């Protein structure tokens, strides 16, 4: 039976620390959860099921459909076992999808260079297709077409179709990422961690490129995050049905709420950031659901009634690393890790004041004061997402919860503060 109709294990990866939220999402869609680790959740289903998972999951990075798992001790044996699989039914040998990218995670003492393993996998697949069809796909590092992933630990290897291709955090809406943006999937997990279910106001001062506010709006509008993206790995697997995919998209579109009966407010002191956030929100199809404004976090208007406030202040760490750098040219583009950042003239110089330790302490203490006054408007909880645990102490309020996350390899916390109508009821504490 072809994988499109054949049930197999599906490994869904996520940002480290977010698996509890991914697990809930997978469970809500009626898929069984077989295993959960820090960075992934294992479920099962057909290759066809991966379309739905790619379209709807908010906290998933990649959806990997397991083709085969086997014992292997050497690269030669790996080649032989992979070459025996019917790749001619999976990867196109000709046409515009006839391109293969191999990725791998290898934890085996005899392998020092994963590129060698990737080449072995690629050779096994391409040789098989050439032998069976007299055609051969091209190969390379681009993840825009078929992607095969190998996980090899000790003597056990597992080969997957990476049905996402590019990771799912690349939703396609972030046209202007600025600097230090949160990954979209992490932002979605952080929103889920607050317990907010899109039923009352959410205020996001210090919004930067708008990721938290946009993910909140997508969630509240029940808009599938995959609707903004037009390319996934599964589209390049033989037998992909455009009809089934369009049906799924159509159903997802029908489920979108047109408006929200409450406000999502996003603000930043930096007018350029606010402009970028607006453009990104438009790209995500949620700009009508967010009120954007340029102001200091403390001046952000809070709607009356129930609501939450969530901020992702500067950590200091990354900004300090830029302290010595000279001012840069106007709207200069820099590419890092495959992403283009717009750097404004004098950006480093302007950010310098908040990079000093004292300034950061004052900023975090100011957030504490803001939270204290916010209780009067009806806001019930305040949240700070930060990678600077030292600075978090400067907030000067007692945390109700401290939730562990990772932003890349930076250990972060989502700090939850309960807000009170009468701030005097809760004195400062360490
Ligand atoms: C870490 S970035 C937020 C990144 C954002 N979560 C994203 O995904 O793009 C911190 C933001 O705080 C803003 N900021 C710094 N000081 C501020 C202040 N006093 N009032 C309002 N915003 C401020 C900066 O302009 C920056 O956009």
C-alpha cells in the first residue's frame, strides 16, 4: 500500500519545551499520542493525515512521516537498506518536483561528518529511482521540494518523509522580521501557555515585529496557520492530491471567524517596528483584528474588562552584543540563518541605552509598576516572556507561575503575575 493510505508513525517536532502544547493540539484533532519528548510528539496516521497536521498545528516545527526503521552499523549497510525501498513510488524522477533534499540527525561514534551520511542516503534514493525508471531527480540543500530525513542513533536508523519541507515556523507572513523576533511556533506555544483561549482582550506592548499579537489573533480567529503558506514538502511526493489539499484549505477557511468581540492591542516604542508588525499582520490576514500603536509600554491603553497583558522585553544579552557596533546604513539588509533583517541607520546606537544593565533593570521595574496599575482596568494576568532571569527579579512582583521555554538555545521563562484591582493588596516581594 502507498504511504498516502498507509498508517505509520508520525513524529511532530516542536521548539524545545513546547511539547505539552503540541500534544494538546494533536490530541484535540483526534490523533492518538504515542510518545512525548521535550522537542517532539509521536502520533500515527497516513501520509494524507500529514496535510491536516501541517495546515493546522500552531506549535509544530516539522511533521515527519516514518517510512522505515532498521538496524544499521555502517554507511554501506545504510545504503543497501535504503536502496531496497521503493523510492520510485515516493520521489519524482522527472518533472518540476524531481528534486531531493536529504537532512539528518546522526548520533553514532563512527560518523564524524553528517554530510557523508546525507550523500549516502541521497545516492541510495537516486540510484534506486534511476535503476527503476531510467530518470533521476536532482539533489541539493533547498527544502522547497521533496525532503527526506534520516535519524540515526547508535545502531538504529529511521527514515522519514519530511512532509513540511521548510519548518512550519516559517508561516510566510513575516515580511519584515526586524531583529530578535520570536519564532512563530514558540509564540503560539507561549500564547497557549497563558491559558488564553481567544475569548477576551489581549494586550501586547513591546510587540516588535508583532509575532505574539499575530499568533494570538490567528488563534482567536481560528485561522489555520498553514493558510498563509503555499509550499509544503508533501506537495512534492508522488501521488499528492491537489484536490484533497484544496478541500482541507476550503474547510479551514470556512472555520475562520470574521471578527473578534474584543480587542487585541499591540504597541511598541519604535515606530518602524509597529509599521513592520502591521505589514506582517496583513500578510497573516489578521490586521483587522489588531489595533497597533506607537507608544511606550506604560502608555499602552488597556481596555476595560477582563484581559491579559503579555510582553517580550529586550533580554539584554543579544542587544549588549551589539553595543560596540557602529551605526549602520539606512534600511541595510542583513541575512542571518537564511533570514533577511532590515537594519535601520543608527539602530545599534539607538538601542544602546536599554543595553546597559541599569537601564534594563529600570525597564523591568517599570513593567512591574505597569502591571500594578493595570489591575484597576480589569486585566487579570500579566505575562513576561524573557531569557534574562536576572532581570526578571527587577519586576518586583510575586510570580504565580514560571514556565520553562527555550528560544533557540536560550533558556527562557514565561512569568505569570496575577493582577489585582487594588495593587496595595499585594506588596512587593523578592
Ligand atoms: C525582544 S523585542 C520583541 C520581539 C517580538 N516579540 C517579536 O517577535 O518581534 C523587544 C521590543 O521592545 C521594544 N521596547 C524597548 N523598550 C521599550 C519601551 N520602553 N516601550 C515600548 N517598547 C519598548 C523594542 O522596540 C523591541 O521591539
